[in-house]
């Protein structure tokens, strides 16, 4: 059976970063997140994870360098206010992303916080200069300037009771202050924290306030008195806190919850959500199913924000590594995990019998397990440092290998409940394990290479139910003198290939006896792949080339050049007849080995393309790179060939129909068909045929075609007008259609460009005809002058 060669892959989806840190808010209906992504704000649909609206520097109305520092969504969700690097405050329509108004903040420093009042008719801006300005959104004027705080503001909030007109803020001086929004005077100072205040929440009756800080305490305040009622030590730095609704269920808590109590959920450096009854100083619940890793440093952060959505009764946890984890408030079960920013995508593999899932390694200790249909994500924990490489077993779609900077390799298993568990850990390497590869025909072994320059073969345990068994390496060999970048196993499991920064690739037997060295690259070798059919091996290098080698005599058979920088990943396609390659130039290239021709080159990334994964049937390709993008491409070669065949058949039928119409002298129908077929020469032939019956006949014929066809005819006439031989027909078409254009009956969108192109040739033709007429008149004059002197017979 002949192998269908690939011709083109088409991008079907792109999963890119939408939250890179900073502010994030949840719309009231729970349908969208507003995420700060570099210098813009993205509205992300929670169901589809699509970016629906973008606000900020990439918009039409904004300066590209005007970075957003902070933003706030109004309580009615109709507007968004943003503070920019330029010192401007901008108001946007949240439904359309259109800029409504912008004005100067007047602050001496950058605006750190913004807040709407409860009626959304005023906003407050707090700056790093320690001042707060209040703005009237009706007249866009500053109504008050509030002073007293020192340093950069970390918290800014209006009191929930509009009648009190109080605004609260906390800056670097660790004090919480309240001001009267009407008079601009400071009303109270709440002293009690000894480190940065990270959050304040008001009770539902508006009489009390709860604050959290990095000094490891929660404080309950009586607002009217400005005094602390209770100081609750929580034994961790708290970065975020929310007040829970008065009617809710505490997971695994059998006693009835006091609906009059003040319950707060907080999270910080430990990565756990804890629920406290702050009046009773009692811990009501501590999360046991947390998916957030604790902060690696003592002063580090794990959870950045907690958001509660009343409409969905859900709680979202935003982590320091830009993941969004959504929990049901009643059970605290994880409902959804979203990756806002992956940093660099280092490796990708397909999993599942039908390639329905992918596992992605990024600049993180956690693996990301995606469902391709909706990009739902699960975090896989186990490694203690960044995961560098992945490999799957071709004979078992449920098991895979990972390796990382923690000098370890791990074997993972996906069970019937789609849960992922590690059943083997190998820690025999003394350096970062940069690449792994599995057996191609069994599940009995896999190989790994490391910065310790060693190549190891590992035995896979027979018992896959026992958790984290210690793996033993059956063979170890010092393979290269420099870092080893890649490892591959041949289709029959008899040969192992390695590539290194020492510019060589080496071939080994299954017991790690060296077979030979492949020399020829001018720089380090990034990837090695064995052909699935032939006795050849493929290598790619930092010298921008791909080389095909014979395993029999170790000679270089072919060199493929086309990338502008390092070729990082390669894969065989079409039963070894084609190659896919990705490079540091951001390109994905498709090569045909027989002709050495590059059939396709796609530029879908803004940086290095580190990872390349091909599905089993080669219909899908996923690439990932340093730009945090996951790009999915589909093989549309068959569709393209089918489309071209169909177009060719239709063209043959149309050409036959056109010939028949011309033969039968049905010139109007022939003209319409030729215009639809986009055939300028055939249209010219028909126009000349009509002109044999006079210009009036042409005028009558052109009245029978519609305006779209007339516009196309004008374009053709401009093309004919460039040739002296055809200018007569072109000028007649211009002359007939000009009155319709002047009267407005015929609207030509590109009229200015059309006139600009046609006018110089028209002037040249006019000048040429004028000269010809002058020459004819001169001849006539000469003849008339000669007649009196003619000798008559």
C-alpha cells in the first residue's frame, strides 16, 4: 500500500499564556476571568479558555509601550479601569473592550491600586507616592486627595455601605487607614500589623473588618472604634483572604455552622486553604487535597489570590506559578485546573489510545496533563525540580517516563479513573537528566542521559500497583565528554543512539557496547532519531543542519539545510520518507528525504521551538516553545489534494461551457462566465467579439451584468490598458462605465488606486494617438500642397 505523503499542516488551535502574574478578577456571573498578561488584560472564557476580549497596549486605541500596572472591574461588570505606565488612567467598556475615556492621574509615582465605590460612580487611585486620589466618573474630575500613608499601597477598598463614604487603604507603613471620601480627612488609623498588609475584608453588617498580613496574623477590627478585637496567629505568611458567605457548609465538619459567625478563608506560603472562625479563634477546616506546592523559600509565595464567586458557589486559587485551580466550596473538590502561563514548553508527548491527552513539561516541577478537546489541565506532582524531558511507551499508551533537574527519572501510570500515579523512581544520576527514551517493542526498559555524561538503561518494574518503587539501572556507560542532549532507541530495540555537545552522535548496542561515532556536525547535536523502516539514523545540530546517516558504514547520506539557527527537534513521518523539524528560529519545517526538498515552513512561534509531538496516525502535530505557546496543527494534505482535484474538474467543465457559449454566440452569458472564472484574456476576446457589432452593442451588453462583475471588468480593463494592442477595448469599457461611477450607480471601493494605475497608460495612449493624428494631417497637407504642381496627362 502506497504511503500518502504529507504536504501541508494547518494550525487548528493555539493555547497561549493569558495570565503572567499581577491582578486577576472573576466576573459576577462566573463566566470569565480578567487576567493581567504582560502589558495587557485578557478576558478568558472559563469553559472554552478562549481569549474573548483584550484590553490595553495591543488595542487600536493604545500606545504599544503603555504598560498596565493594575486594573479593577466595576461591581456591575460594565466597565474596567486601568492604570498605566504613562500616568494615564483609562476607562474601558468591558463588553467590547473599547476605550471610553482616559485622563492624567496627577500622581507623582506609579498607580499601584484602584478601587470602585459600591455604586460605580467614583474610583480611587492609590500611588507609590503614598497619596490617594478620588475621581468622579461622571465629570472625570478629581474630587479629593487623601494623604497620610507612607510608601506603596498594597490594599485599597471602599466600605460596602455607600452612606458611610469611607475608603480604606494600607501602604508600606503597615498601618490601615480610613478616610472620609466626602471631606478627604483621615478618620481612623488601625495599628496592629508589623509587616505588609495583604488583604482586608468587611463583614456583611459593615461593622467589622478583617485584615491579613505577612506577619502571620489575622486581625478582627471594630471599624467605628479603630481598635482590634481579636488577633489570630495563623503561623504562615498570608497573601490573600476572603470572607465566606454566612450560609455555607464546611467540608467534613459534622456540627452545625453558626450563621452569625465571621468565617474567613485564607492561604499563603504553605499552599493550603484554611477556614477560620475568627471570633472564636478556631480553625474550622484545613485543606487536605491541595494541588499547590508550598513555597520553596521561607519568605516565598505559593498562593497569590483567592477569589469567591457567589453565582457558582466556587472558590478559585491563583498560585504563584500562574495556575488557576477552581474548587467547589461545599466539598472542596477540584472542579477545574487552568494553566495561565507555562513559561518555556520543554517537552510534549501524546497519551491515550486515541491520542486524546498530552503531557507537557515546562519550567516547573509539576507536569501538566491536558485533555485536548477542552484543554482541561491536571497538575502532576512528584519531581522536586524542573522537569526537562518526557517519553512514552509505544506499546502501552498509559505509561510514560519523565526526568528532570532533580537528577531523577520517574515512571508514571494512568489508571482507569484517569488518575496519574508514579510507580517507579530512579536516582542514580548525579546531574540533571536531560533526555529519556523508552523501548519501542516492549515495556521492559528505558534509557536516560544526563549532565553527568552517563548513559543508563533502566529496568521497568513488573508490579505497577506499588507506589514509587526504587528503580535499578541495568547498564551504565560514560558516553560522551560533554553534556548529552538526547537519546533514542531503534525500532527493534537493538541499538541506542546519543547526541552530545561534543559535536558527535554515538551508536550503542543494547548492553551499551559502542558501535561507532557519527562525526560531521560543526556544533553540538540536539536530537537523534532512528528511521522506522530503513537502516538509517537522523541527527540535528546547533549548526542549523539535519544529517541522515547510514547505520551500516556510519557515512553521511544527506544533509538538509534551511533552518537559520539550531535544529532542536526532529521526527520521521510517512514511514521514514519525510522529516519534521523545529528550530531556535521558531520555524516548523517539513522535508521530503528523496528530493531533499522543504515542502512546508510554518512560523507559529515567537521564540525557540523546544518540543515537537506527532500523533500515532500523524494527523496531529503539537509544538511548544519558549513563548509559552502550545500550537496544534492538523494534516490537511488529503483535503488540499481533494480540493485541488475538485477545482480542476470544475475548471474543465467551465472552460468547456465557455467554449460552447462562444461557439453559439451567446456573448452575454459567456462574458459573465469568463468574469466569474477570473479570465481576463477570455473576457477581452468576448469584448472584441461584441465590438464587431459596434460600441452601442458593447454598452448594451455591459448593462446586463451586475455591479460586482462590472468592478471585476474594470480591473481587467486596467490590465488590458497596459498593452497598446488592447487599449481600444479598455478605453471603451472605461467610457461606458464612467457615467455610472460618476452618478453613484456603480461603487468602486478601490477607485483611487484604479485611477492611479490606469491614468499614466491612458495619457500615453492619448499622446500616441495625437501624434499619429498629427502625422496623418501632415501627410494630407503635403498631398494638398503637391496637387497644383501635379502634371496632368
